[in-house]
């Protein structure tokens, strides 16, 4: 087992890139050897993100030589860049390598000639990630939706309905109509109803289900909360499934965003109510939905504990 790797973040001026750097810089077995940006290339990291005060990293235009690269780029850009990269391991946080064709083209609007990469939801089989060279990190909504249903995989079939709400950082750093403060603050609206691009990821992960999903844009910055109403199922199924998982907690009450924000953990709440069971999952979209999931994938790829460097408690309150 290797003891250390040299890692770099591609797209560190964006939200997932900066969050990935935040965790890598505190990881005991990672040396951060570089970080790139496009329009912000040439700027010191700490000038663009004062949170990194004290760091001497300067954002470069070209990817540095590294053992592991984290691609934190817009959809389409990651697929365009990936073939030219030589790193031993690449972890793509975009949607470019998650789905097989023709599903990929249908949902992302461009075709990809290569096979999908290994789908990096650690809970689908940590052992599969050992030594992996190309890993597609799951989508943020897909992570919450799949984690909440995983204990029922193979035990249920047919249609399942879910709703979910996400914070504005889910849309990235470039301002748009859907992230502009006066339109987002104190507002709530559904979008991509029954058409969200993360749905096929969940259907593939769980198998034998058809997911009807209604996502909402929430008036807050970070966090995702998804909710299923299912036929009666006991909470012990979730407790047993996740009992040895350091990055998932099962609780018999509604989970809260405040309890997971800034942390790598997913909280799953299971509320039994006679004929039905409500299952909810709360995550930080930039952490468990992106950066810390990517770091957990690196950990498993290296044969390290899944939660190495990911033990931080969320902000209180
Ligand atoms: N935000 C989330 O919660 C979340 C969660 C899971 C997955 N993802 C996925 O992760 C990827 C990155 O998301 P993000 O929210 O971090 O995006 P973002 O904030 O918009 O950051 C995009 C990064 O890519 C760089 N870039 C390079 N080429 C670009 C181009 N042609 N157009 C625009 N930017 C370019 C940008 O550099 P400059 O700023 O220097 O121009 C920036 O560093 C996306 O594919 C997204 O779907 C996001």
C-alpha cells in the first residue's frame, strides 16, 4: 500500500474545486502539488479564496504532473480534457463519465465515445475502487437519493417517488437567473421535474426501479435534503446496512441540513408510520455530494480507510 500521493485539482476557482482543495490540504496522506483555473489562472489561491490564507498555491492554466487529478469542471469540459491527461488516477466530479450511451447523450446533450468510468459511490462496493484508474464521482442529488434507497436494493421494484431540495451552490460559481439572490432568496421552485439528469444514476445504482423525482431550488447556499414515502419498511434495514459505515448515520427522526453542512457525512432519517415509511437523506452537496465523496473514492482506491482525512465535525450551529 502506498503511503502518500501527489494530487492536483483541475478547476479550483469553482465551488467543488475549492471544496476539494480544502479537504486535500488537510489530508494526512496527500501532498497537493497544484491547482488550475481558466479565467482565474495566474492568481494566488488565497487571493481568489481568502479562506485559504497562508497557502502559497498559485492557480495555473495547465494541469501539473500529479499521481491523482480531481476534475472539477463543467459538463463537457471534463470529457474534452480527460483523454490528454496521463495521471495514474483521475476522479471526475462532473457528469461526463457516469452514464453509458445513449443515456449519457440524452441527459447531457453530447455523445461520449468511451465507456463510462467506474461509478464511485463507495457504498456500492468499496472493494471495486481498489486500484481504480478512472472514477466517475456521483451527482449530488444522485448521492442522497441512492444512499436513502440502498438498503432496499434487490428488495423492491416498480415506481418510487421522491422530492428533494438543493442549495444555490449546486449551480456553480457563475451567476445565472436561477442563482441570482433576489430570485432565489425567500423563493422555492421546482425545476427539471421528472427530467433531472441524476435520475438514471440512481436507477442504475438501485436496479429494478423507476424513479419519479421532483427537485426544488432552495433559498440557502449549501445542502440537499431528499424525501421518499415508501411502503412500510423497518428502520433496522437501514441500521444494519450502514452499521459499519463511518460516513453515514441513521436516525429515527427527520435529518437536518445543519447537522451535516461542511462535513463528509450523510444523515439518513427513517420514520415508520404504520403503512408507510418516510426515508430522508441530508448531505452537504459540496462535500458528500462532491468533494469528500471524491476523497473517499481516492482513499478506497489507495486501500486506505474510507474516512481518512474526512473526520471533521460540521459547523455548530
Ligand atoms: N456544485 C455542486 O454542488 C456540484 C456537486 C456535484 C457535482 N458537481 C459537478 O462538478 C462540476 C464542477 O461544478 P462547480 O459547481 O464546481 O462549477 P463552477 O463553480 O462553475 O467551477 C467550474 C470550474 O471549471 C473551470 N473551467 C474550465 N473550463 C471552463 C469552461 N469552459 N467553462 C466554465 N468553467 C470552466 C472554472 O474556471 P474559472 O472560474 O477560472 O473560469 C472553474 O474553476 C460540474 O460538472 C458540476 O455539475 C457540482
